[in-house]
C-alpha cells in the first residue's frame, strides 16, 4: 500500500508494476535490455511479462527468444499477437489452463468520463455476451416514426432500461439496510432553478444541472436525492451516542463520504464498513466526525497494522503509513447554494 500511495496508483496497478519489474529483472533479461535502450516501450515489456506468468524458466526464455527478434518493428497489437502465438506453441497445456482461469475473471467495470458520461465495460464468457447483446438488440429494434436516435444510441438506452427495470425487484439484496439506489446530490438553489450548478452523482462526479434536477425529481426510488445545506454546502448533521450508527446517521456518513476514505481507494461507500476512527471501546463517540467509510481491506489495515487516520477540520483525512509517510484523502466536492449570502437567516 505504501508504493500505491507514493505513486498515486490504485493498489492493483501498483502491484502489477511490481510484478512486471520482478519478471523483467529475474526472467526476461533480453526484454529488459530492449526497454533500457528505448527500442520497446513499457507496454510491450508488461505484455510479455504477463504472458509468461505461470510458465517455467525454460518456457519463458523460449517465448522471449521467439518474439524479441521482430518486437522493435511491430505495433503493440502485432507484438501481443506474436506473444500469444509463441505461448501457445511453447506451452499448450498452460494455454488451456488459462482458459479455465479466465472464466474466473469475468467482471463488469464502470469508468467516469467527461460531459456527464461514463463507460461500462464487461468481460464475459462469449455465450453470456451474446445473450446480453441479443436482449439489447431486441429492445433497440422497437422504435417509432420520428425517433431521432441512431441504432447505437437505441442500444445504449436499451441497456440502461434493462438495469432500471431490475432495480425495484424486491429479490435484490440490500446494502446497509437499503435497497439499491443511485445517489444524486444537488444544491437547493439548483433544485429550485435559481442557478445552474452541477449536481454530484455518487461514484461518478459532476452532472449538468438539468440532469441533476431531472434525477432529483424522479419518484421511482431509483435515484436517492440529497440536498445540501444552503449556507455551508454540507449535508445535515446527526448526533448519536450508541455504538452501531442508526439508519439516519449511517445514511448521512455514506452520503458524505461516497467512497472508502483511504487515499486512492474508490470502493463505493455503501459497500464499505462504517469505522469508528477512535475506537468506541476507547471512548470514541458514534457521530459523523468519528465515523468514516472504509472498505474491508483498509478497515483491517487500520486495526491490524500501523496505518493511522486523522480527520482534518476541512473533512479531509490524513493517513500515516507504517513508514511514517503521510497521504491525504479529500472528500468529494458537493454543490453549494449560491443565491444566499454568508450570513444565516434571522430565525
């Protein structure tokens, strides 16, 4: 975790960098030499290092010998195909085993993009991907005269419709006692149409004011609306004295933090634990200042290692690592009502 924080990388990416470096230093000297001379880029070296993972020393050397001859003159895509062919020729049994292992890696990933858009990416078995595509294509084929959308746009809307239709299903599991919903935060002034501040979509970032208003007005229960305090921009506070946060306090902390508060971690808050920064048994209160969202991994790191968090007055967190390095995790920016002055109203 120290490496990830120092390089400002996710834990997975930092570990991947370390694995590639170890493979180059210990198993792929020829590749390291080409990289050192600038004849290939890091992406080429990483592709080869990952491809020979699981091969013994002789097999890794054989693959390297096959592919480095033309590597400097190939595009990255061509090089990767060469590597794939070489691995298949040298270690057919490994390739078959990897196919079985690949099935365990199926997943769905969401990445925010600019302009209020996001990219949804999935790694699926071929037959599963075909089923999803068939359902999307079938829904997208239903159109009417005057529909301005192209086929790609209709398919994108159809995929969203499938998900929105599934969210009200009572068989879906709950998180923190709540059924699945998407959190959108909007300033009161924007909600009333007095300004055009962007809203904040949990797990994504800013959304145009028009979109935030539309989602906040939706009464389906799919979108969980949060309105910020018109004076401070903060969500309403709650005070409690029990150990387990009651629902309204838990809702507040999850809404405030949005993601795990460890530096660089983006696990959604509703999938995290609510941690007492100062342990309850040591006198730590159950209130917003002493509660924070932490994913399982970083929750364990806080309690079982020397990673120590400190909450700053501005709501950010400073984490001190076992090596005494310090890293800051900043809270998400939330919309603020701009139509009021700095003074509270006289009541």
